[in-house]
């Protein structure tokens, strides 16, 4: 009976339970006493397993080398920057993601953060709790410009929602979908132009080496004074020290963040002292529908690979490799 470890924070009860039971897999859930973000504890949890449903835990070369039984990693989501693909290539371990299940959830969360900061949250909430009833006018969102850095599934799902709110949508995207661009009247621009023109900037690009600290002191300076930024993609896209300085000076009027360079965000982070920052704990991709579909897709991919079926469009490594077997 093959074992599958579940280190991702998916609901313990979902469609994956029935799928694994039907096909003879044994689930190994993460106990409360285990922190899978610590390499040794992750190794101890997964060492007897052949498959894993992963979250953002560090699947480093050391971790991969310490798991000789592991055959498959399925990431519950679309980001895979915490998995060392070269080490997985060497160990002949396919690393799969679950595309197409959470883009609507992330887009809704993005719009929620955008509307929140545009209307003065969390500052307004804090003031009422202090019995300070300040009446402050904020710029209307409709008629302003939003710049989307990345126009994949999530960027597109955000784009049409933003257009529905009356925003002018511009985007930076190296590989655009021409049909979608035309349908929603989106203007493609380079990154510097996007930063200079946008009232709101929203990040929807992957975490690659070249994107580390994509938003740094230099790029924040290129944004118009009073602009706002939202990040529901990956924390390291933003240099948090530079963001703190930009928010403190009010060059950037406000920010909405769902992801951070270190997660959970340390309570000592100076970002948490600001009243023009709205935060959430890496939950953008999580709604009831995405939770169900992600759970099912993870199990389907693992069972499919065990039975010899390759999940087209999901595996992020082993490029050009053929004849893979469990």
C-alpha cells in the first residue's frame, strides 16, 4: 500500500480521501507537533512515503536526497518555487502543480485587498476602535488605472473583474493571449511604463530567480506618488524593507499583501506597525470551491501517475524526459 504524505494545508476531509482509499493509498497527515518548514521534521514525516501533497515547505536538495522512496510531489496550488527542480530531476521525481483550480479565488481576494486599501482600510477600522471618527475622502476607484504585472490565468481573472469595476487595465506580459487582450481592451506596456501610469499595481507573476525583489527601492520610486500595490502572488517579489520605506513616506499610499518573504510573517516585522497596510495570511487561493477542486486534482494526479498516466500541462520539470515510471 503506497503512502502519501499531506504537508499542504488542505482540509483533512475532502474528495482526496475517497480517491486514495479507492486506489489503495494510505494517507499520512501532518501532526500538530510537526513543523514541515523545518527540514529535519519534513524529512521525518515524508521518509516512508512515495508521494506528497505539498504546500510551501522547503523541498531542498538535502530533503530530496533524504527521501529515497519519494516518487511524486504534487503542489496544492500553482507556485513551486519552494521545490528544487534540479534535485527532483536528478531523483527522477515529477513535480506537478494544480493549475486552473484557484484563479477565481485569487482574483476575488486581489480585488478585495485593492478595494480595501483604496477605501482606507485597515486604518479606518483601527480609528473607529480608538473612538476616532475621522471623515476622510479617498479617490474613487472607477476611472483609475490598474497595472497587472503578469497576465496568466490569475492575471486574466483579475483583469476582467477590474474592468467591471470601471478601471482602465494595462498589463506587462511577455506572452500575452491576443484574444483576451482584444476582448477586454487591455493595453500592453513595458514594466517601467506600467509603474509610472498605474494608480494600482497588482502582481501576478511567478517567483523565478530573475523576479526576486522585482519591486525594490528603484521600482517603487518609479511608481506615481500616492499609488497603491497588491501582492497575491509570491512574497519575495517584493523587497519588504523598500516597501516599508515607501509606505512610511507615503510615496506608496497603501499596500495589500497576502504573501511575504518569510511566512508566517514575524510579529516583529516593521510592516505590522503601519496603518496603510492590509494583510492576510497566504489565503488568496482558498475558497470552498478551490479547496474541493485542489484536493481532488492532487489525488487524481497522484493516482494517475501511479497507474501510468502523465498529467499533461501540470508537471513542471523532467523536460524532454519520456518513459517515466512509478
